[in-house]
């Protein structure tokens, strides 16, 4: 059984605890365990301490993927597909339909159990607006708006149920395909996707960034969906990753094999992690400064540790001064700028 709760992406750990209490704890009581991803709100001292006092175990999902158990995985996929269809169909009021989506999911019969979540948790199937009207075929409410409201709710619920069934059918087809998925074992070598390794610019991927890094040996198999990698000590990210984040490494490839787009994987990338838990490449050096003639915008060409020269990129001055002020100051000291010149001074200099 699920609860679908709309909230903002910038909520704090304290507010999240209030939401959990108002929507979950008051209905089901304090849980024995909570499954979540590794978002900074769930790894915060406030969240950890709160649930330590309540005796609730916190089970974190593997790195970059919301799959800790099959039940959560299936629910997430179904909800994502339902939301996608709602957004396409209604554009701006999908948030208002979340309650109908939740009811449809909880009243849909699950193939694995033969029952709906409502039946398993509550012991009965809740009535719907349409069932209420069916029980009173001759009932005519004094206010027509009441009938319109009940019909509109039933229509939204029927649409949600259609999307639930469609999502379940697609997942069943996907499950059949997964039978032939690659199976990893300890000692295998894999390449790790850089999709979740953020560059210092804050982006998750640029045309200069290698798509995979490695190879890294598989240390152990955690579950069907997760493996533990043996990573270099400087690569301070969680070693347990979802199998969707890796691909097999062919021992016949060169040390730095090329990808389809011509980029090369780096065997030993220098990856760091910030206070929010985001991974990013560490800047090794500032190579040169570039000033746009008209706008006078300043950018610096930077080299990342463990990356090849073709992956050097220009980053704006404001970003670097915020992230690595010491390196910027050191570069400016060694390469002082000349006096600023306007168009007239540059023209006079050109005549000479």
C-alpha cells in the first residue's frame, strides 16, 4: 500500500519528518524500518537521530538508484509511468490528481498476490463514488453539483486505473526481458557510468566528460540488482551501485578504450564528494585564462585530476572563485593581468 504526498524538492529534514508524521505515522504508527535513497535529508544528523530514538531502522538504497527491494522498485516504476501519462494528458493539474492515482494503485489487484493492497492492509475493498451511486439508483441529490463532483472523481479514478494496468503490463514484459540480463560475479571487471558524477560546474554530464570510468573489479554481489565495487581510496563514493550503472569491461580493450562518441574512459579518475553527497571531479590545475573581447567575461581552462587533456574545459570565473578560490588566487599571482584597455586604447596599440 502506498501514500503519494506532494512536496517541494527543497524541503528540509525537519519538514520531511513532519510530513511523515502527519501522513504516515498517524495512520500506521511508527514503522520498524524506512527504505529511502541516500538524499542528504535522509543522511542528515536530524533524520538519523530522530529515528534512532524511535527505534526505526533506516535502510538506504544503493548508489544512484532507488532499488533496495523489489517492492519499492515496482512501485516507483508504476508511479513514474502513471505520472508521465497524467502530465501529458492534463499538463498543469497532475498534482490535484495524485489522490486518485494513489487510490487506483491501492485498489488494483497485484499479480504477485492476487489481491489489492487495500485488501491486504485493510481487509476490504473501499467503495468508490460510482459504487455509491449504484447502490442508490433512484437517488436524486438536491444539488446537481454533488453528482457532478462524484462523477468527476470517478472519471479521474477510472483513468488512473487504466494507467495502472498499462504500467503493470509493460513491467511484466520488461521482467521477461530481464531474465537474460548479465550476471556479475566477484572478480569481474566493470566500467562505471559517470552520469551521477557531477563536474565542478554542477552539471551531471558535459560533452567533454567520459561516459564511463574504470575498469573496477567486482568485490561482491549484494543482490540481483546491486554489486559492490573495489574502488580506489581517493574515490570517495559509495561502493555499492546498481547494475544499471555499470557495463562489462572487455579485457581485450585497450587501457583507455574509446566510446561511441570518441571519448575515452579514464582508469583512475580523481573523484571527490561534497557535503551534500554529490560526487565531482577535482581540479588539478588552471592552465590558462581567457577574456572575451566584447563582454570582458573571464573564463579559465582547467584540468581535472586523472582526466586526459581532451577533457579540459573552460569554466567561468565566478564558479571557480566560489569553488576553488585558492587555485584562482595562485594563478592570478603567477599570471597578473595587464591594465584594462577600452576600444580606443586597443586601437591605438594596434596602430603602433
